C-alpha cells in the first residue's frame, strides 16, 4: 500500500538515490509516482501517473542531499498526476508523502478551507502539508509543526515531510511501516563508522544495496534527522525514544530479479531451497510453541489471503497429524471472535510481510483480551514480529512479487513442523520436509516448466477455471484460485471436492478446465470420484497428483509427499498461474488493483 522512500545525508544526488530506491518498492503500489527534493533552499516536486520503473533516475540531477519519493496505490482520489504524492502546502514550502488513510480528512479539509487553504487534489493526504503550514504560523520549528499535525489526524499513517526553511527530514508513524536504514562509513554494527546518511522507507529492499543496518520506528513515534544524526521521539509526549541498530540478514542479491523476467517466477523457483530453509528451525523453540498450543484453551490461526489458506491447511495438519483441533479465521473477521478470547487463548498469526493491517488488528484484539500471540512471519523486524509475544521466521528471503509463492510454502512447512512437534514426532516431520524439499528441487526442472507453459497456452482463453481438493488440498484449491485470479484475471474458483454437486457443478460446460488436486491419502478415491463427476459434465480434467488416472485429460505429476502433499501440489499451480498471466499479456508482478502489503483496512 504505497511505497515511501526518503534520503538525507552526505550524497549530493539525493533525487537520484530516492528514484533508484523507490524502484525497489514498486511492488507496494504502481499507479503513480512522485519525488520532492530540496536544492538551493527550494523544494521542487515532480510527479506523474505510471510506473516508477519507467522513470530515469539520471533525470533527477539537481545537486541536493535531501529528497523524498513515493509510489502510490490509490485509496482516496483516482489515479491522476494531481493525486500523486508528494503533496504540498499552499505556499509550496512543505512537501509530504504519506501511506495510510486520514479518516477525519473531510472535517479537517472544511476547517482548513475556512481558513483560506486551497486544495487541488482529491486525496486525504493533501490535508497534511496544509495542516503543517497552518502550524508553522505559530512555530518556526518544523518538527514541532509535524508533531502537532500528527496529533490532529486520525487513522493509520506513515508520513515523511520536508520544508524549504528546514534542513531536517521529519517522519512519523502510526500503523503503517517506516524503517530507517543507517549508512555508516564502516558498515558494521559491531564496528560503527561515521554516519554518512539515513534512508527512511516503507520496506527494507528500498535501501538494501546501501546498508543492512536498520532502526525500526514504532507506532506513535516520529524521527527528525539532519543527515548526521537522528532523534526518535514519542509523538504525544515528545519524550526521546532511544533505538538500537540492528543488522539484518537479507542480501541485495536475494532481493534482485537476477536473470528472471519476473520476480514471481524467480520466487517460485526459489522454492527449491526455501522450504528447506523454513524447516531450519531451532527444535527447542518449535517444541515450546507446540507446548503452548497443547496447553492453550483455544488456539486460533489467523491470516489474510494466501496466508489464511496456510492457516486452513494447518487446521488439517493439526487434526490429522496431532489429533488437535484449532480454530481458523480470516484476520478481517477475527475482531468478531473477541467473545471467545481469554488470557488462556492462543492466537497464531501468519503473515509474509508482517505488516498487514487486518492481521495487526486481530493481534491487538487478542492482546487486549490478555491472550498470547505467536507470529509466523517472513519479514524480520516487521511490526507483527515485534508486537507478538513470540515470532518464528519462515526464512524465505525477500518476497517481491505481489502473488505470494515461496512465503506460502514456507508457512506450510513451519505449520506442518509444529503439527509434528505437537504429535511428539518432530524428527519425523523434519525428515519429511527435507525429503519434500529435495523432491521440489527435482520437480522444478526445465521440462516440467515447459509442460506447464504449454498447458497455460492451451487454456488461457477460457472464461472460468475450477479447482477442487479435499482435506489439506481443499485450502490449496482456494489458494489456487487466488493465484490464478490475481495474476491472470481469469475467473477461478476453488471448492472442497464434495461441495460441487451441491450447486457449482451447474457451471461446468463442455471443455471447462477443472483442476483436481489429489494426494495418496485417505481421501484419494473420493477426490477422484469428484473429478469423474466433473468429467461427466464435460469438464476438461487436469489432475495434479502422484498417480495418473483415466479421468485426467492432462496429468501434472507431483511427488508423493504424504502429509506435505499440499506443499508440492500448489507449486505447479503457481507456475501455471504465472504462464496464464504471461500468455494473456499481463505482468504477473504487478496485478491490477493490488499491492504487495495491504496496510489499510
Ligand atoms: O503479507 P501477508 O502474508 O500478511 O499478506 C496477506 C495477503 O495480502 C497476501 O497473501 C495476498 O493474498 C497475496 N497477494 C496472495 O498472493
């Protein structure tokens, strides 16, 4: 939901720095872009609709050491040049970039209009520079004006502001992520060198090529920097908040596309190793989590989108492997579960980004009931990881494509491992997952990929695709639908195999692609019967399974992974969805209307 990037420091090409960094945040929004920079005591702004990746950083050649940039995912106001960030005050001296929603913007806009402010955009954001301008009538202190402004706006926000008459970059956060990258001469936290500058961004990949030393701004905090030092404080009280410098493990190479045309395919292929990385957990920690689940009076698994499908699969893992019932809820619905929560309840939140607004809210609902929260996350240092009582990382490395792929299989692997631990069979679970990882390595060979590409070419003109599965393949059928919908825009729906005959089967026509996800398990024959029912209505049956059956018009072979079948069955679907998008001329990395990290409710 919008990418924010700011730089202040020794470099005199700040405009170029922020444009280049912003390109690494394009997955957060790609409706429009904008840059503001300060040179010769003047704040200049350039913005436009379109993608930041199409902008030449060399075109920002003014000599300056302070600049901010933004890539937008529209919420208030259409996708127009005027609505793109940065937004400025009436006198053009204040420029602001913003991620979030100003909930009371109508009321503030009326108030400011009555005071003579003129608005040019339809955005809620434009309120902010005008409020700062208004505050600057009573103080000369830019940071104080930003602080006072933050106290007037309601809703989630991350803002970065600059001002003609101030040498400072000021940023504040309440609910939307902001991370500081610290550029030091020496580089290492252990041997800190002289400060060369600061990067302020919504996510780490923006500055990963510059530094791996970070400081996290928490909710309700702001920062002020002159490029040589930085001061964190509480927005409300002004009290100073000391911060640690943390060295993160991700590398720039992990965050780059390399030889792949799209991040989505790069990340699909990374599953050759990422599942094994997810399994590489400390046994004692996994046992502690398993114990917490065993002892909790009610465990709830909560996530959004793809992560919520991992939670649903885990419901089957826990039940089949550990004979343990857990509850599953989409995070956006979890608030309504507060009646069931007590201090003895346990909430396991699953999130790749660790920043999803609905998940954060669910977590806070649980915490306010006194319940314990365990987070399973990919992004180290994310808000969810920091706010949880306990956080477990899936070690997938940066996931940049909007469509989640390697994060899902990492989440499934960790959840499966916990289920095995719960059953007192942690070693067995680890062995299974490591074998599965090596089977994935074999499966993702060039011939296999070509085969899926050919299948995508064959069905890319179809209007609908239906996917069925039973047991843990049911959540994978739901996930398959998300994957196909979001990147190819084909109407896709997933069902529990047995449910089709209760209504949806009426939609099957001659040649309708129907994908059956099957494993060699107790529901294998039932799943096959469901596929045969579809075939009898004219369905074109694509079987994804270890064994071939006559009912299949196309068979995509997957290894027999027993309890880890969900992990291997979803991978060919990810590849198929990718090629469906490409065949239809869509960019799978930038699906319309979507953003990687959904930090608004
Ligand atoms: O970062 P999170 O795992 O919390 O994100 C949750 C969903 O927004 C995400 O999985 C979304 O559904 C993906 N676009 C699916 O590919």
